[in-house]
């Protein structure tokens, strides 16, 4: 059974940083591109960043490029998202996902506010 457990969210002031983690299980993690998505309050779920296995190729949404860094540990089956210079518009619930897998975790809430 494919499962994702996202952790690391919280309340942070604008300009602050957070590091999100996603523990994946139930599939061959190292063989799949992995992505982060986010869902702001009352809105749909949007793409944030993706990372390929092997090459480590990454891609980001324009709104987070230069501030967020996605990484993975294929030994530990972990996905990470380092978020720097956070802005109020980054407030959302953050989810990880494997390409071609339909499963979603519960996500972790990130709130950027004074």
C-alpha cells in the first residue's frame, strides 16, 4: 500500500525558513519522480517542485524558484523541501506525491504570518 507521511510544517514569520519531509512506503521509491504540491485555503492543489531519480533533475513552479529546494534520499525513501524566504502567499497545506501513483498523504500545514 502506497503511503506518504509529510512532516515539518508550522507557523513561521515572513522571511523565515522551514524544511519539510515526506516518508514514503509501499512502492519502489528510487524508481519514481517525486513531487511536492500545495493547497492554499479554499483553493485547488498546485504543483511546487519535482525531482527525478538517478539524474536528480529538478523543476520548480515560477513562484518558488530560487527560494525552495527539493531533494531526495533514495536509501531512506525520503523526500525533502527546503523553503527559504517564505512569504504569506506560501501559506498552504503541502503534500508529496509519486509520479503515476494516485495516493496522497494528509499533508503538512505551512502558515506564514506575523
